[in-house]
C-alpha cells in the first residue's frame, strides 16, 4: 500500500510492502512484455529496468537492482509469497501487544476509515440531514437516515475530512455546538418514528474555540447527555478512531458501546494530559500519559466503560477498510436485533443504570 505517511514502528513492514509492490510491477511486466532476445545486450530498450527506491527498516533508502530481480514469473511469484508471509508474521508480532501510545497513533492514521467511509460501504439509501435549526450546519457532524443490513436507522457520526480543505472545514473532527444540536434534533426525530440510532465516534474532542464557547459548547454537550439518556429508542455507539472527552461522549450515551481494537477513548488526549502534568508534551511524556490514562479498547472493556471490542483486520482498519466495514456492520446489526427485543419504555432506565454503574467500587474493610 503506497502512502507518504507511515508509522514509525511500522517502518520494517513498509519496507516489505514496497518490495512486494516492485515485484508485482516486475511480474506484470514479465507477463505482458515479450522477453528480450538471447543476444540482446543488457540495458537495451527491450530489457526492463527497475530502479524503484524502497525505504529500509533502518530509515535509509534500499534499492533493488535489476540484476537482483527474479528472471522468471514463477520465481517472482514465489518471492512475493515469501515476502507476504514475512509481512504477515511481522504485523502479527507488532500488533500483538501494541503500546497505548502506538494505539493512539494507529487511531489517527490518515488512511483510517471515517464515518462517511463506513456509511458509503454498508449503509443503503442514506439520506443526509443538515442543520440544527438555530445557527447553521456543522460538517464535522454527519447525520442521516439509512439502512444497515435490513434495519432502518438514524446514523450519526463525526467526520474529520480527507483533503486539507475538507479537514479545515470539519475542524479535524472537532464539532461545534450546532453539530451536537443537529445530532440531538435528528435523534429525537428517530425516536418519533421509532427508529434505532447508530453513532460513530471519531473526534479528538469538541471544538474549543471562542465562537464555539460563545454559542454554548458545554451546554450543548450537557443537553445531549441528558436527552440521549431519555430517548425511548435503541442506541448503539462505536468508537471507530479517537474518542476524546465530552466531544465523544456527546453522541455516545448508548445502550451498547463498542470500540474498534485500535481506537482510544479517554477523558483527555495523551498530549493534553502530558501538558498538564509535566508542562510539556514530548515522546516520553506522551507515552507515560497514554499508559496512565487506560485509554485502549482492552482497558475500557476491563473497566466496564464499553461492552465490546470489535477486532480490526491485521495491521489496523486502514489496511483493509472493506473487511472492517463488514465486521462493523455485523456487530451493529447483531446489537440492534438484540435491543429490539427489549421494551422501548424500559430502555432509558437500563441506560441510566449502565452509566450510573461506571466508576463504582467497593472499599475493603479495615482489618
């Protein structure tokens, strides 16, 4: 997978992937271009020349010379298979015990699927709805009706944007008050029609700008928390990337909360925590903060904050978005099918009890 962006701990994997890409190009040329004549001089116009630069694991540039490329298609296929197996083993080893700070890095990968990507991959007949009927429309918050599998529902999700222009318009996924008010207005509409709600959380936090504060950022999130807890319709939330603070919780008061295995969910980002505790955010303090915050999917599951950890394809959702979408679709439909068996009027009480139990502990008696 060619990309300008690469994670530091994945550099050996990227090296192998670039080698596989070059060998695949070489294989296509072997199968489409006639082999040069036996007496053709080396370097003639008929002889294929490969000079692609490949990043090495040590950070230097490694070059596969034309002389080192397999001469036949069979040998090339065999080498590709061996490199693919090596890549698979290396990814398995790297992602078996990913550190919290590296988990945050994976969750922020620019190629990671976002809400609109998932909507496009598994939502049918999606009809987007805009505006909060008070101030305007927030592109960082996507809302609309559609079908996931055979279930009609409302889909709400943060969107960070892909291009630089789109990222700036979406404030990198940091929603404004009008975004949260838009989401709540559409949720109440879903409740009116008796439709379940699916929310996709992917934000570093709510937008902290002066304009957002003037328009009632904190109040908008607080109202969402209160009103979502009262909605008499099933709600399913999934943290698909970043789940930062109240900006994430503003659309995540749900009956079922899931996390993708390489996402994070916490009261604050590691950088924010490091800046508060150590007055600086660097590699060392960010790593220490990420370890202390217990922000990984496994940590959140152990603490009872989320109900399920949804496995990602090997190497993260950005390596196989379609497979991730299929897994996510199955999980959502399974949860909605189960929640539909509960009486609607009892859902708010069960939801209240779920969140009221968070942080509960028992003090051991003093001997």
